[in-house]
């Protein structure tokens, strides 16, 4: 672990390799698990505000889940997440013609309907950030459904922090990311 500003960062994000391999996993991270994507209060408000523009991009089951549960949900632990369809798929998941899970929010963004790409927790994955009162913990989340992403990342020589560069800059800023790159270079 090392410290960058008000973050404590796991060395795994500079030591491990990762490149999403959707042809292998089919977007399993959006349909497996037992919780929705973590959201901030601001992101929950954004989702509520942009829902009318997202609706045409979503599946019927996703629309039903959102209209029943809301654009976001609060868990028993008082955490905000995306709603799920029957406790499984994220309500914002859509599928392409190869049955690969994609993000309906990101599809609306890509088509110019909205200006917000997707929740930062999704954008950062496989990095998870846990905010505490004095600092944020930045960790690599190892999940066996991403083994193919680790293999592809190793083949291509792309460490986790480079794979999620845009998301890390979005979350922590360009200066923070440049410091991270300096640490990674010295770590080699």
C-alpha cells in the first residue's frame, strides 16, 4: 500500500494486469453478484434526472425494475446502488446480438442522448474505492469471472491502473493520476 494525497492505494493496481475481455466473459460483472453498482448521492440524483432519456435504451425488465424500485436503491447498510432485476442483473443492463451484457447508460451516452457516461464505480472496475472519513482506499477487486481479463491484460502488458486511466482521472483528477504513474515507474 502507498499513499497519494488523501488516498491509500493498493500496490495490486500497478502490479496486476487487466483488459476487459467481453468476448470471453460476456459482461458477467453486470449480471452476476448479489448487489447493484455502488452509487454516490450525486449519481443517484443524475440517474433519476436522466431516466426519461435512458428508458428507450433499456430492456422491458429493467424498466419494470426501475419503475418499481426507483432509479437507485438504498440498502439495509444505507449504501446507494443501482436496482437489480430479480436480485441478479443490473436494471440498466442491455444485451447485444451476441448476448453480451452492455450498459444501457453508456449506450445512451455513446449515442449522444446524455452527457454522463455511467456510474464511476462501473467505470473504475476492477478497482473499488471505499471512502472513509479521512481517506479513500483504492483497491483491486479480484473476481474469478475476470480471469480472462487478467490473461488478456498480461498478454497485452496493460496494468490495471492504465486500463482504467480515464476513470481514475474522472474520480481523482489528472494530478493524482500523474502521481500514480510516477509511483508505478519507480515501482518497476
